[in-house]
C-alpha cells in the first residue's frame, strides 16, 4: 500500500509540474502582444498631451479647428512637381 501511495504522489507531482509549465509558456506568448499595444497607447497618450500643451502655449483652442491627418506618398508629391 505504501508503494502505491508513493507512485500516486509522484504522478500527482508530475501532473502539477506539467500543468504549471504549460500555463507559464502560454502566459508568456500573449505578453508580447499586450506590451506592443500598451506601448502604442502610451505613445498616443503622450502625443495628445504634448499637442495640447503646445496649443495652450500658443493660445490655440482645438475646438475652433478640425485636425485631419493624411499620409503623403511619394507618388503624389512627384505628380505635383511635374505639373
């Protein structure tokens, strides 16, 4: 009977070790994506705070203006220079 208990404890410890390693590796995989999202959100937050700071320094109220962001490609700028 003692031999059976010893084998049962060894199997139980092995199962716990395998489960904990599985959980640990899965937790690390998702951590990289959340860190990227967190960094991007912090950069956007900092950008808005700096824009608001510079606007208040220059006495500009953003309620009076519409802010539009566009991406300028190399092709459109070349077309403008050719005309």
